[in-house]
C-alpha cells in the first residue's frame, strides 16, 4: 500500500496516506492529496494562483482513473472553480461521460455545488503575467488582448519553455490493492485559450490498471499526448516488461519524437506490487512516496533519460 507523487505533492501526501490508513479508497486518497495542492497559492502550476493563459485567465485541467474498473473522469480548460480534481472525480462517478471541457465543465461544477472562485490568481501573479507580456507587447496591445484576432502570433512570443513544466501527480494503492491515478494542472503558462495538456487526456497524462500498475506525467503535456505516455508505460508492463524497463521504454518513446517543441518530461509509476519509480529528461528532479508504515514521505531522485530540447 503506497502513495507516490510528484515532489509538489509534499503538501498533500500525508493526508492521502492517512486516508488509506483509515480504510479509505485509492480514489479518495488521490483526491484528498491533490485538493491540498490545488489550494496551495505557492504552486503556480496547479489550481489557485496557477499561471494564467495569454488572456490572463486561469484554465484548469485534471484527470483521474480508477484502476479497479478502468473508469475515468476529466475536465479541461475549466474556469471559475478551484477543485478540478473533484469535478473530474464527479464526471467519472456521476456521468456517463469521461471528459468535460470549458463552459460545460464549469456548468457541471456549479451543478455539483462547487463554490465559484471569482479570482483565481493573487495580484502578484497577475503582475508576473503582465510583465511577461510587456516584454513583447505594447500597453495598448495588452489592453486589447481579449479582442485580438492574432493571438497565435502573440502566444508564440509569450511562450516560455521554462514554464511548460508543472502539474501534480498522485498515484495511490489502497489496502484492497486497488490503484488510482490523478493529475491536476493550470497548464502551460501563457497558453492559447482552450489549450488542453495531457492531464485531462486519459492515457496521456495518467493511466491506472490494477492488473499491471499505473503511471502519471508532468512536463510538456503535448509530448505525452503525442506518445500516449501513461498508457504506453502500463501497456509495456502488460506485455511483460518490468517497471524499470517499461519506464525506460516510455521515456525512449518521448525522446524519439521528431519535429518541434520538445521540452522537459517527467513521469512517476508503480507496478501492481506497489514498487515505484520516477523518471525525468533532466537532472535534479525528484519524486516522493510514502507507505503505510512510514511516518513521513521520502524524497528520491528521478532516473534521468536525457531528451535534448528543441524549440520553435
Ligand atoms: N503537463 C501539464 C501540461 O502540459 O499542461
């Protein structure tokens, strides 16, 4: 029985582990852990105070998968509600659908009784956004940004490869051996409105199957979508590869992507026995895990499979 998370899950891993200790499900543990990250204003890649899109609006993506049933739920580009992971879980458990986006996701959050969150960023974060735009755009360009018909041009100028990373991953295995994955993100800073990353795309940003294991990704979501990374990793275990071999193979798939816009990618994974692993394309990245007999989490370096960046 174990909880594994990306390192920005530190704030939530104890609550997730306690949920399982107290007999809760893997699904409940993942939701509890991620909600604490979504509420953390110091994390600019997830939930409240996440970096906004190019229009200055925070759009949230989240996905969750129950490895016992292979049921999943996700929301994409959801505005005005904080706990995207809970809305994703409600999509999974209360609708015949898997993915709701945009206005439909917000509408469903309201129907589920979530309180609207009028302001999703603190003033200093809005200032970071405005300062970034000011380096490329005049003040009058910024004032008219919502009406512009050439956002594609500006989104390329404002795109910052250093800010493409970020997202929280949780994987939990409960006392019954059931596995759940969850991911939540405010996505790529200064992104084009409506852009979805890998987090709401089941099989790209997360995938769980009790029979084999589970995986979840952070980093440049477009790469995980192109390589179907989370599903591929679990599929490699299904084909008989060990956890380490499956992780290496999934990273190699990412490394072998051709074309442009190749940046940092990271993944965490477990096999069905609860063995865990963390991989990254760059040095210095860590992940955390906690088992039920550990009083606190342990933080470990990720194994590096280098992926040379290519941009623009
Ligand atoms: N991995 C998060 C994103 O690209 O949106």
